[in-house]
């Protein structure tokens, strides 16, 4: 079975450019999460969706970050404009709300120079 | 506020020796607790989880963890470590609606 699929796996971009990270959750899962991992702050929840609706975006660092989930099988996390401090690993994860197990993708490794 | 503390940043264990990774949590209600493992360049894989019931939880790869409410702890153990266990280990607590708060992680090094 396919797990959570993220793309791109690695991206290097210049400061000021727009970055779009993509996620395909596990089929049948109705909750989707975006996490960010940095050395300084560890793993942080940015936003999560339930049934395609954003439930809690309190972890989104600032207005440069936005996330969408247009349908049950696709989500994007966009950074515009990107800054060097956005360099991190961004994980997408999905679950069945009542299943209590969250499955993580392999991450998108972002470097902003 | 809910939090998870993993007091050990690094641990080195000889191959074949036993392992215990410490995790302490702060949460008002009965916690849902998790241990994840992250190999270099990889995502997070669930090792085990505790929701209720038996306080000793068995997981994959020969790992187990014990929930101790009186100590607010959920330590991860393995009786005999293999070189392939070298990775970073994260403890997490579900703060509601599957919003996980993670500890800072413990990096396990396995020496020959």
C-alpha cells in the first residue's frame, strides 16, 4: 500500500521565490497534517485539516505560509516569499480521525539560499 | 501547557546491550502517548502507542514502553540493541484531535 507521498523530496530555492510543497495522503484518511522540523525548534505542527477543512492553523508561522486541501487526495503548503529561515524538513502526515495513528511521509527537504 | 521532555540528546549503546530512552510528559488528562523513530533522511515511523489499559505496550522491532502515571513517564526499552536501531527517537503526546506535541528527540548511536 502506498503511504503518504510528498513532493518534491528536495528543493533548493533562492530567497524571495515561491515554494510549493505537495502531499498525497493515504487513501481513505480524513485528517491531514503539515509539520516542520528544524534543529532549533524540533517538530512543530503547522496546520491540520479534517475532511479537507482547515481545523487549526495556529502553528502557521506567518502570512507567508498558506496551505490548501482542495480534495481528499491532495494538499499543498506554499511559502511566498521564501526566506532562509524557512529552511527545514516539511512533513505531511495523514490519519483516520478515530484511528489515532498518524502516518508520516518521508518529508520535503527545503533549503532557501 | 502540554509538553514532552526527552532529557537525553544522545545515547550510545553497545550492540547487544539493553536500551532505555526516557520520556516525561505534561498533560492534564489521560494521555495518548507515542514513540516514533526517524532514520537519517527518512520520515517518522510509529514504533508503538499507548491509549489505555495495559501499561506495558509492545511495538514493532522488539521495542516496548511502559506508561507510569505516577512518574508522568513513558520510557522506551529494548532488551538487545541491533546496529540497525541507530536512529533518532521521538516521544509524543496527543493533545486532542490528534494534534501531537513532540519531544526534542534522542539520537541513538550503536557501537560495535
